[in-house]
C-alpha cells in the first residue's frame, strides 16, 4: 500500500458531493498527503479534490427523454474518465452513489486490477433487485449507510461494511432552531414553512410550481407564515419563476444553499423525495414528501418498486410516519391539505408531535457512527490486500 495513496472518486450530484466530502475528511486525516481526483463538486474541492469534471455534468433524472438527451455526453465523459484512470492507475476507485454511471466504470476498472469500492449501496431493497449481479461483478467492497444493508449484500456474496450515515454526525441530535432563525433573519415566533423542490433541474421542473401553488394556499390560510426556499444557485432563476407563476412574488425568501440552516429554522417542510427527506428527519422536522417525474419514467418506476414507501424516513421506519404524495397525487390541494394538517398538529396535537420527534430521534441514533473512520478503515484494509 502506498504511504499516501492515490484515490479516484466520482460523485454525481449534490448529495454525493456532500457524502464524498465527509469521507475525504477521514481519508485526509489518515493520509495528509492523499491525492484524490475524478468527478466531484465544491464539498470535495474543499478537501483538495482535483475535479476533472464538475459533478453536475452527471446529474440526470428519470428513464425517458430526461436521460436520452444527455446519454451521449455522459457516456463520453465516462469513456474519457476510464481512459485517464487506466493511464494513471489509482490505488483505489471509489464510486459515490450514482450507480448508473459508476457500476459500469467500476466493473471495467476492476477487470484491469484496480480495486473498487462503492459508497452507498444501490437501493436493491427498494427497486431494481436485478442490480445485485452488477454490484457483485463491479466492486470489491460496498460501504453501506443503512444498518440492514450488509447482511442483505452478504447473502449475495458481496463484501460490505456498515459505516453509518455521515449526515447523522453532521446534524446535531438537538438542532438549534433559534440560531438558525437568527442566521436567516427570521423572528423566533414566526411560523415557518420550508419548501425544498429538489436539487436537480428536472425535479424543479416537475415539482416547483405545484409546491408553490400549495404554499400560496397555505399563505392564504395563514397570512403571517414565512415561506423560505434553499435553492441550488444554478436553479434559483427557475425557482423564482415558479414562485411568480404561483402568485407568490415578493412573498418567498429564497436563499442560495443553506438547506441545513433552513431545515433547522423551519416548523414544517414541503420536500422532494430524496436525501433531503432524511436530512429533514434528522432535523426532527415534520414533512410532506412529494415526487413527480415524466410519464414514461413513472411507468417504469412504479413497476420496479418493491416497497410501499418512497421517502427515506418511511423506508427506514417501515411505516408511513410522514405523508407521501407521489406523481398524480401530488396536487397543490393535496399538498396544502397535508401541510395544513402538520401546522394544525403543531398547535393542537402535542402528543402526536412528541411521538414523531421520538421516532426521528431513534432513527438518528441508529444512523450515528464514526463514518469517516469506519470508511477509512475499510478502505485501508482493501489497499493492504
């Protein structure tokens, strides 16, 4: 094993960039002279990562036209990256999520003797179980962020380590709502609805207008409520446009990034299904989860879904502890009704809210591990083989 290993990584979207950045904390603590390169974003760059391509180049959504129109560009990037990695031959390649991109690349690299690790087990327990064969052929080891995954992978002959979810260590068990509100210029007695329509352009396109129409109904029923949106800077213009279309011009506070601060500050969140829902649960915030996609993507997705839940808090709890409104059910009126129910419960159902808080706290504890160290230990063992 090299004294200071050379590690190639690919993170394909904002959530992967965040996870990879947290992993690089541990890797650099173990190997201060570590060299890392590949595809990544700003969180990885903070740790000295050399991004040959920015992570947003790989950010796609769905199965139909959304993917087809980007297919040639993405395949071209993967071919160029593979050529460069085979020439440079890193000590290990770590694919961070983005399985559609990473698993094929990992399989090809592994065939030449490069060690491969996949961080975040593809959700074979939720849909696309056929993917397990590709995982077995592609990776030497999987780093799992949910506790039930290593046993499932072991039953298919795939080595894996549970490292906890990095976000469970970043987000405090008791978030500081007061400080978050000061940071965002909100009053301590404000009632605040956070609106998170996604971090991908396609998510914003499918969800933002419905979310803001629902928020307009909330605003009509509770004129004093504050509406706040943490926006990916590149999507800010689209989000602002959707807010104006919904009649909310000048009534929504849109901030660049700061999703954690916004979630800490809010009372309730209307949120797109994805990693952000887990973040909201770790911040112990009641939420309404929604998702929409193109018609073709939805037809394929619904046939491959293995569980009744879509949102991560519900999947991990094995119960609908928060409402989900998916595809045609995600109408502005239905979203408004679900948000209004939480707002009413905050005022009139303290026992219900206490139960939800306890469920989120139990979930938080189950995901809390020294992720950086556990992941680094696993990678060091792989390097030492």
